[in-house]
C-alpha cells in the first residue's frame, strides 16, 4: 500500500545515483539512475516486491481490514482451525476476530494489552497480558454478546506476560515473563492461585519470546541488557544456546532443526509499558523495543543445533518486531518495527521487500496458514494477503533531487513488460499539495511535469505476465545558477623591512560557483573620484583564474577602486548567461617612497619625512649599519604625510671618529625612503 518515502533496509545492496556534466563545461544534461535494490525500494511499493538483486516484480494482492474502533497497535495474531485469525491489541486488552474482509470484537480482558495468544489442545484460547501479569482463557462470544474471560493465573512477581505457548507434552501453558525473566508453567485445570510453577529463572530481566521444538525443548529469547537464547529441555535442564549481539531477542521460530531469532540493539535502555491514567497512547506492539521514538538496529540469526549463530540479515534503519518461519516457501518472514514493511529472507540470504504499507510498523505475522494476515501499530490494522496477482500494482520512485530547478526530459527504463509511466514534480522536498498532479509521460517516454527541483516517477505494472523493472533513468537540464563573487582584495606584495617594493598590487577574489561552470573574469579600475571604468587588462580580454598581479607603475598616485565582472558565458547559451560584479574598497596606489632629511644635534637626531600620496607610518634610525631603532614624531603620533621626528642617537654614536647616521621612513603603501648624514664624535 502507498505510504511515505522510506529508505530500504541496510541488508539490501547499496544504491547508486548517477549525474554527469563535463567539468568546466557548465550546465549540461544530467541523469539520475535507480538500478539497485536500495534505490528501487526507497520509494513507495504498492503491491509490488523488490528483490535483493535489484528487480521490482509483481507482489501479492492486499486487503486492508480496520477494526470497528480505533486501535493503537496489534501485538499478537493467532490463526484458528476455521481459517479466521484472532488479534490481541492495546489499548484496553481487546481481542478481535478477522474473517474475510471484516474484523469484529471477540473478547475483552480488562488488561491494558494482550501481548500473546495461543490455543490449547482442547481448543481453548489463552491470552497473556500486561501490566498485571495475568493469564486468561478467552470465552467466545454468544451471538454478538461478549463473554467475560476466565482468569487462569495471576503470576507472582510478574508485570508482563510477554509470550504464551501450549506445551502438548506437559499439558500445560507456558508463560515467558518480566521483569524477573522467569518461565512459568500454568495448569489451567487448577485454581488460579495454585496453577503457576516456575520452570526457569533466567539472568535477564525479560523473557520476550518463546518457541517449542518437536522434541519438547522450550526455546526462550531473553533481553533487557543482553540478547540471549536459552533452551529448556524436556528434562527441565536449562542451557544457553547462543549469545547474540544486541539488547534483546525479540522473536523466535523453529525452522526444521534450526532456530531463527531476531535481536535488536538500542542506544537507550527500554522502558517497559505500564498502566497509566490515560491508556490511549501506550507503547506500540512488540514490547519495549517498539516503544521508542527512534528506531533501533535489528538482525536476523539462524542458529544451528550446535549453537552456531549465523547472522543472515541486518539493518541499521529499523528494529525487528516479528518473525515467522514459512516451511512451504522455505523463507523467513520479518516485520520491521519502523517503516511499515514485511521482508522475506531466503536460505541463500536474498531479501525481498514483500509488502509496504502506510502504518508505522509491522508488529505481528500470521502468514503461513490458510488466512495470511499481518498487523501493524500506530495505527493498528490488519492486512490480508490474497493468493492472486494484484490488479493495480504500482512502483513509485524515491523523490529525485536535481539540486536546483530543472527541466525534465526523457525516462529510460530497463526490464520486461509494458509499464505505464507517470510523473509529478514540485519544489517542496516531500510531495504535498504544491506539487503538480500525476500525469502520463509524453508518448510514454518524456516527462511532461513542469520545471522544478524535485520529481517522482510512477510505473503502473501490467495486470498479468512476468513484468520486471530492473532500472530507470531520468534525464534533466538544471537551470543555470549564477556564480557570485563573494570577496575582493588588493594588497601589495610582501617585502622585508627596508627592501624596495615592486609597483604591483595583488588582486584576489573568491567565488561561489554552484554549477562549477568555467568562468571568465573581466577587470576594471577607476580613480576614486572618476565616473569612467577602464579595463585593467592591457593585452587580453579576460582571465580565468581568481587572482591577478596589477602593475601600477603607470598610474598617478592616489585612491582607486577595482571591479571584477564574473561571467559564465563560456559554459552556457546566450539566453542563459549570468554575470556578477563586485567592486573593491578604495585601494591606494603609491609607488613613491617618502623623502627623508636628517641631522645630528649633539647626542640627538632630528629631521623630517614627507610623502606625496599617503601617510608616514614609521621612522627608524641606525648608526653605522647597526640596529634600527624607532623614532617618535614630534607631535607624538606618526599619522601625517609630513612628519618631524627626533630621538637619541643609538649607542654607536658615542665612539670617537666619523659615523654614518641613516634614517628610514615607510609610508602607508609600504614604500620605504632613506636619508643619511655623516658626523664626527
């Protein structure tokens, strides 16, 4: 059935999205191909199945059966000899009977949840419940009148009866419980207060799952800290069969001589359900694992008689809620607690997404008898699987993202069968009312949906035959996105103090280029008071890099601005070319060093420095090539174009004889001027 887009389980092969464009050649036709099991199952599957080799095939017909009143979740299913199915639910501990296309209320226990159901050798139906640890024998309705259930046992120290099974060898009812992890034997023929005996007390807080071997051994799944599979032989001697990765063993089934087990792992400790004042929002079916807002991770194991546990399937996207062995198909059925899917795992580890429904999780399975049914949580409904090919099966792709508005083109499919293709498009990430309506492809091959960022494809399968879809590719042309110049700087080249500076400014700019187009940059300049932009590139029309050395020796000194014009004309047609322009802050062109005059007066040096275009920022003195020492401006701060300065002679000036005193000054542009004078001591 249709439902929201969901990523397929991790056990399927990884997907591949293909998009190509020649680097530097701008926006060209691109494509997305869906051709793996993960990609093909990542959309909506309506009566189709996806195999792990990446093929979409016709599935089975489904009929949705809703209970007569809202049900939060279905916890258990039990098939009866007449082909009908009983369902234990939460909340209010109701049991429903599904027959044909109808669900009717069959019993009420007064408990919060009916976790499990089983049938005794005399045909009686028994129900395990929570959170009061009660076991009931259910009495069928008389006509349309519900009958009160019979309390068989109220187990001491028990809050949760997780699983019940009838042991035909012992002629007793077995009950797996929590929070003390005990297995009870209940004799329904004895009074309720005397019926229960503890057969096994495990080390785990909960015994969630139970299955019986043909030889009478009871197989138990523990959890609440460790995922442990126990065995209790007919002699009453317990053993640990296997320890699995995870926090709980949620489900068990006997498969010939082997045991199949599902184990889950969670990031946080489970919270067992409990009775509350408002019972309408209890955890979904499946015990603590299903009560989580976030999914856990699940794995399916096949355990040999020796105890060797082989992991045959795993998913990081969902915990596993239910498991069932199908001896006729030689497959294991799995219910996903998150994602509303039923998987089938074959002996060779191939995985098939068999059913996909709207509800949040699949929590109970009864797929191996006359009436093939599975049930869900949030909302709790039932699905009947019919043994006939569906008359209306569709495959919906995941939402395809062009990353920007695009014109959609041809669709190319690979497979067998005459599919009827449709598409819809929109700019919201998930399909909603703003999307276009589904419409058939033009001549069956070209998308007619409007230009948009997102697209979804739908293939309608033919009603009969061996149709199979193996791959689909959609072509599209994204709308050209403008490249934007985000930064522009102009700096003089780095020089050591005192070295001459070349008359060059280093221009550099940064660009956001979402299409990765090959860009052309045109450079212009103008004086700070001018109105006319002039080309800065003397011998070429444009540059393709993001930096340029601007030789300023032919310019009058002063303040200038630089403009960078970025164009994607080389990568796009004339009608789709985009441009962006960025202007720099004022840039100083000053290639002339300050003039410096100096004199010695006693033990002090005096003088002045003057610059024609900028401010004198630094003045220093040295005697006989010695250490340079800073000089102070007469007015305290070097911040004018002409500055007088004074300072004490460096220590070298006290020696007798002739000396050379040098003064250097640097202007705002980094030009350095030097003046010198000889004097005697």
